[in-house]
C-alpha cells in the first residue's frame, strides 16, 4: 500500500454535511492519500471547515475557487491530483473506512484500470457516521448482473444504464484515464457524458457488490428537487453516447442504450412542466434528436426494440402508462 491515491471532494455550501464526509475519508485504512478539497465558491462556512481540517492533516490540500459548478470543481481537482489512482466523493456523502483499500486491492488483483463498488442510501435523519457492514448485497438488482471480479469494458457498458455505473463517485480510477477526458462544464448529469469514454479506455473493470459508499438523499439536491429543464441534459448525454457507439462500431451496445434513452425521454415528457416556452422548446429539440435514432433502434435493437422506441417517441405518456401497467401485472403475478 505505497502508491499515492488522490481523493477529490468538490464542495459548495455543504457546511451541514462536510465534516462527516471529510472524517470518513480521513478514517480510511489505506493511508497514502492526497485529499483534495475543492471549495467551489461556497458562501457558507464550508471554507472555514476545510481550512480547519487542512491544518490538522498534511494529506489535505484545499483549492479555493470561484463558483463554476460541479464539473468545474471536479476538473480542478483532477488537475491538482498527483496520485496513481483517483476517486471522487461528493461532499454530502461519506464512505466506508475500507472504501479505498478494497477497491485498490481489486484493481491490483484483476490488473484493472477501474473498480466499481456497491452503495447504499442514507437519508437526512441518519447523518451520523454509522458503524459500517461489508458484504451486503447491492441496492440495485442490475448490479447483480456483474459478479464481483474483472470484466471487459463491453460487458460493463451493456449495463451502463444502471445507477452504480453512470455516477462518478463509487469508483476508483487509474488517473491516466483522465489524460484527455474532463467533465463537461455547465451540465448536470455530467457523469453520464463521460463514463462510457472512461470505461471504454479500460483494459479491465473490477466490480465489487460490497456497499462501500453512502449516498445521502436530500430533498433540496438537484436530483431531489422538482423536475427542471436542466434535467434534460441527460438526453444530450444519451445522444452523445449513441454517437460514440455508432462511431466506434460497437453496435451490440446500441440496444441497451436505447432502453435507457427511452426511459429517460419518457420520464422527461411526463415530468417536465409545460408551463413556459423554454421547457416546451427544449423538449421539442430533444424529441427531434430522439426521433433521429428510430432507424438505428430498428437496425441494431431489433424489430421489438424499434417499435418500443417509436411508441415512446410518438406517445410517451401512453407508453409510460402501459409500462406501469405491465410492471404492476408482473409484480402481481409473482405475488399470487
């Protein structure tokens, strides 16, 4: 355990949660860390908290910068990182004390360039750093399709629509993966724009279902708030991913991408308020792009996928209602 690992924590107005986050990283059993606290122009007491911790642990480096958003903060941390490997921890979350150690061991054991771990949700009533337990099954059934161990990039990308795979924070990366890749500025769902690029650049990806990351669900977060027009960024991410797979001629990944694209598009059509011209105009443009892949869905996803794709494009709310009925029917059948 002598290789330096950089842990990047982007911070904006998180004074209520920040100490718990930093303490969980300081408690890591893997000790050779560079802990980069990126204060992204916070207007609360976050900067003071960062400085206090930096004064007591030489592994901590603080970057104070003007507010530029989550992508910009992460990118600033990447530029500062000196480790052979790096990881991201959001400042309102926390991690198991063996978060780094276990993923590092998997990477070394499997000769991998990335490791992905399981995670669990924590609500705002359970903010105290709890006693952690390893080996629990993942919160997401999709993860069960990837057994613990090494996988090829294509195998991982077939399940990339599952939450554990499209977020930046439950992973340990070889820093070289970020040589020419950065998070897109000014976007939300920023992870979804680059994860397929990062995975594609790996020789092998390690997976462990051990729940090593603790994700705080907050009603006031971007993802917890009312569906806003900015959330349509995820559709742009799917457009980029489709173009990437088509350009690389990895056609076998188109079908699973179509499934995720359909789900996100239908969700947007059902949840985005149609009460102002900006929302209507932006969704109309997203629909135009979504429709442009209908022939691709038929060609590489098969007839059934093509029909689903076309129905989602033409009658998204009807598609959503029908999908909900089928899902309820399946659950009801299993319970009988």
